[in-house]
């Protein structure tokens, strides 16, 4: 059944677990996640970016998610807009049946320029007011994703600000977070702690100076009742990097957010954990392997099926590690 983000995250807070939010844009990804959730008895957050909505089309996204809600009637499913850039994006998501929206007002509408605090409060508060009237949940974001190693904003895929960012903008300020939540009434708050989207987050295994888990602790002290969200939370598994490269890929060595750090975050109020890159890598590694080993193969199911199994494995691992398993 489709439920709101608030419903799932309130339960997660009550029972001290976290919920991975997986990005989706096609049937194979949606089915992989649902199979993992079924197997581990986990609640599900399916999220579609603006890019996903334009890739598949709003009607396809809507029906794909409604289809799995019908196919798996016992699993609660949230249909979430990832990184809404403006009021319009959030409203059109709601019109298409999304039960939750992210208004990312940390950036201007172009989704690149860092926005003022006043703009962020105003636009996020407006979205929350409209969404709450119809039972839709809202996630806001305060602070900009980006690297504490380079001082640069989130860069990959044209997401976020590409230039140098003030160090202070790369870390959410706990006092400001408290003010932001009070003013906007968001259900969940995405925080900036040095993670960025995509595979190239860190040039080494992250330590406290480049992955600021302490900021989460500080924010949680001020906002014990707010559900915190970690973006850019792929772990970028070394075995998947190796597998992609073994079968013809060329991924430079890179590091993601260790699962153990996310588990630490969950102990400190993190309830939603955004993951896209790990699933992309699992799919790509599996497809590369089949195509490299069976060069005569041309039935897409012959490589999509293994790619689904690989993605399902990532999802099951996260459900187990975050304590989501057994909570559906
Ligand atoms: O926000 C980042 C997610 O990984 C979605 O990426 O905009 O390429 O669909 P996308
Ligand atoms: P990753 O690129 O680390 O998977 O992050 C995804 C994300 O934050 C989507 O909003
Ligand atoms: Na989101
Ligand atoms: Zn994100």
C-alpha cells in the first residue's frame, strides 16, 4: 500500500532503525527493490528525481509504483519526489500521486546556485503548507552537498553547485537547522556533512575531517524529534568497482560512505538514507559480466535478470544493515 514518508519514518524513529530510499527510473529497479523488501520484510521508499520523471514519463513512473504497491499489498511503499527544485515540481508530483516530496531549497530553481537561507525557508515552508493539506510529507535540505576535501560543491551529473563553496555552506549549522524546521514544518531534514552525489565522493577511506558525522550528532541534540536524511549515501563497494573494471569498464579508484558510518548516523536520528549510485554500479557490473562472457547473447532479459539479482543483493544488504529488515 502507498503510505506517506511521515508514516514510515515515525515508525522508524520509534523503533530506532533507518530506511534506505532507492532512486528508480525503470521496471527492473523497482522490482529488484520490492523483491529485496519482500525477502527481508522491509518497508520501502521509492524515489524519482526530476531526471527520472522525464526519462520514464510521469504516467509511467506513477503506474510503475502503483503497480508494485498492488503486487506487494503487505509492504508499505512511499512514492517520493527526490530533489524537487521548485514549488511547481512538487505540485506536479503531488498531482501524479506522490505521497512525499523533497523541496530542495538549498539551491535556486536552476538546481545549481546556492540559495539564501531566506529563500530556502520561504519556498520549503510554502510547499509544506500545501503538501500537509493533502497528507503528503515533505523533506527539506539545509546546507549544500559537496566535498570537504576539495571545498567544491556537488559536481557530478550537473547536480548542485560546481564551484568553490564556503566551508560553512558544506556543513549544516545545527542552530540554523532548528530554526529551519520550526519555520518550515518539514517532516524530514536533509543535512550536509561532506557527502556528494555519485561515485566520486572521497579520494580515500573517509575519516571525521571529511565525513562530518559529528554534525549529525549536534543536529540531533537540537532536533530530537526531526527525521534526518543522509544524501549521497552510496558506499561505492570496492568489489563492484573491481568487477566493472574487470569486464571492460574504466572507473578510477574512489571511496563512498562506509555502511558502518551510516549505521552510526542511524543511532543519531538518521531515518532516511538516499542511495542511487550503488544500485547503478550493481546493475552495470552484472550487465558488463554477461555481455563480456556471452558475446553471442542479445536477449535483454539475459543480462537484465542478473542485473536485477545484483541490485536486489545491494538492497537486501542495506535493509539488513540499517535495521529495516523485519519492520514492514
Ligand atoms: O540526486 C541524485 C540522484 O542520484 C538522481 O540522479 O538526477 O541522474 O536521476 P538523476
Ligand atoms: P548516491 O549518489 O550516493 O547514491 O546518492 C543518491 C542521492 O542522494 C539521491 O538523492
Ligand atoms: Na530526497
Ligand atoms: Zn540527493
